[in-house]
């Protein structure tokens, strides 16, 4: 059975400073996702109203939605990691004894954290390259690199989330898919 905290009352189970970091990441994810989805919905509705009521679309609507999709996507990967909702290929893993599964979960979380932090580094360098080119969006006239800021932020938060998951597994007797989600299946997940 999974331990799933409600989204509005998330409280880290990690001790001390690690718990503070975990709670901070959860708040940043929640704000990024909520603001992104609400702005995208408002922008889309306003554009539809403008198009059908006033026969005039909002000229920057498509560009704004593209920016918001980037924000939601990269905040979402961190959120998915926190909720233990990332893709798992677990046929072999599930057949292993608990001690081996625990070791594998620690290794998987650490390797994933390294890859996410590596992608953060490369995406940051990509943003620096884009900033050097001086390109701007046609409608909004803002630099392209500003629209991509969410990419390294999302990779960084996801890398931290996986690092915290590895630490949680090192400190705990149980096996955790994330800092808040125990390994296992709900009853309805086992039905095929």
C-alpha cells in the first residue's frame, strides 16, 4: 500500500535540513504547475473569446502557451518524481529479494539524479548559447533564452528529488519510490 500525502498538505518525512529542502521543492513545484496551468487556461479562453466574439485573436497567444508548456513540462517531471509516477520497468526488479531491490532503488535514484543534474548543466549552457545569439520571439519580442529558463530549473529540481529519494532509502528500513511514496502496488494496479 502506498503512502500518498495530499497535494495541499505535503510535509516531508526527511529529517532536518533535507526535509526543509524537500518541502521547498514541493512548494515551488506546486506554484509553477498551478500558475502555468491557470495562465494557459486563461490565455486559451481569452483567445477563443477574442476570436469568436470580437473576430480578432490575441496575437501573442500561441507564443505564451508555448512558454507555459515548457514551464508545466519541466515542473511536471519533478512533480512526477515526487509522486513516484515516473515510468518503471519493474518485471525483474519485482522478482528480486527486498535487500537487492533496496540497493537497486538507491543506485537507480542516484544514477537518475546524476543524469538530471547533468541535463541541468547542459540545458544551462544551451541557454547561455541562446542568450549570445540575441534572438527574440516574433510576437512578444522577448529574448528566446528567457522562455527556456524553466528547463534547467526543472532538471535541477528533479535531480534533487531523486537525490533525496536515494537518501530516504538509505535512512529508512522500507523501500521508497520517492521521498513520500512507498514501493508497492495499490490493489487496483495489480488487476489486469
